[in-house]
């Protein structure tokens, strides 16, 4: 028993000393300076002494055209793929046309029948006119009765009406055939511009709906020259001057940049969107949208990509700044 007590008396002080040493070690270790991670890319440096910064999104010079169909149905063929260059009027995809093709056959048969009916009415009218002409100018009234003359006259009038009816029937049949052919033609959706296909969301066998869709069936645009749609905060809109110089910087690599050419200002201040592509985007503030352009060869950019833009702005004098701040209710 005395031996056990002696061992405990020696162990407890050793554990206390070990704990103290551990605490001192942890304290010194925690005081080491943490290495600050370097950013992947340095912020873009604008060459303008005074500028307006804005977020931009790249789009085709023809705008990003969402292709739809005027007639809903199951897709039969898709004639293009992503990356294809198409000429204006080139077929993009085709809706199943079997029902309308069968309907066209029926209407073409009705057209043939209407033409035959018209020819029949013309021949009958010519016959009744010749018969009426024989008795119309008869010198001797005893040669033909008044009743016979009247019957032949009425027959001419009747077949004149039948001829007009046959002509109307033929016209309606021609219109039916033309309309059905037009509907069949509309089943082939064609490119409205010369450009590039950069999104295909439809495949053979899938149903293509009409109307405005959250995900368009196809998306095309002319990508020879790209546009940058820049959002300028409404608080900075008064500083912007149309025609001002601008530079676009690629996000992730600020060394990739290009000079922009001014295109136009869209003079309606719109709600800013978070540019997620969703139909339920969050509205933050209101912005003035300015359109600039650059050549596709000038920057490795893609439609739909977000970029940073610096727009040159005239230097603001202190008096103007003070007035602006006073009007806005802020202290200079």
C-alpha cells in the first residue's frame, strides 16, 4: 500500500509538468503568423483617370435569338448542331408533317374536283346560252312558245349562278391547298439571320411547344462581332457621356482586355438583374444599359459570359460633387 502511494505521489507532479509544457508549446505555436494566400488574379487596372465601372454580359451583335416554332408538335429532324454556321433561311429543325401531308392530299383532290365542276358549269352555260339565242330573236312568234323562251332564259341565268358558285368553290379549294402547303412549310423552322448556332435544346422525338419558353428550343446569333451590354448604376448614369471610351476585362485574367467601340445607349433605366439566367432573377437596383462592341478575334470571349468594363468619365469638380451629394441628401 505504501508502495502504491509513493508511485502516485511521483506520477502526479510529472503529469502536471507535462501539461504545463504542452500548454506552453501550444501557446507559442498559435502565435505564428498565418500566411496570407495570394489572389489568383490581380484586380483590373483601368488606364482612365476618372471612370465608371460596370458589369457587362457578352451577347451576339444580333442579340441572342431564341428560336421557337409557330406550330407545336413532335420534332422529326434536327438539321444543325452547336457551333454550326448557318445562312439566313437555312433549315434548323422540322416538326412531324405526316398529318398535314395527308390533309394536303385530300385538299388537292378537292381542288381537282372543283376545277372539273367549273369546266362543267362553263360548258353547260355555253349550251344554254346557244339554245336561248336560237329563240331570243325569232321573227315568227308561232315558231316557239313564250313559255319555252322563258325556260331557256331562266336556264341561262341558273347556270350563270352555278358558274359563279363553281368559281368560288375553286377559289376556296385553291386557298385551302395554299394554306396547307404554307403550314407544312412552317413546320420547317429556318434561320432568321446569318449566324452561328450556340445552343440546341431539342432532339428528334421530343415535343416542341410554342410560345415563350424558359429554355428556348435553339439559340442563334451573329458572333462575328460581339456586343457587351454594360449595366451602369443609376447613381452614376449622370456621369456617362455617349461615345465615351471603354475597356473590357476578362474575369479571372485581367491581362486579357480589349478596347470597345460605342454602339448605343438604351435610354430606359431598367431593373438590374443578377444575371443568373433564371426567369426569377433577383432585382437589386436600376441601371442604365450601354452597348459596346468588339471583334471576336480581339478577345477569347463567349456569348453569355460576364466581364468587367471601365468607361471613361469626365473628372467631377468639387462643386459638382458637393451639389450632387447635397441633392442626394448626403454630406460631401
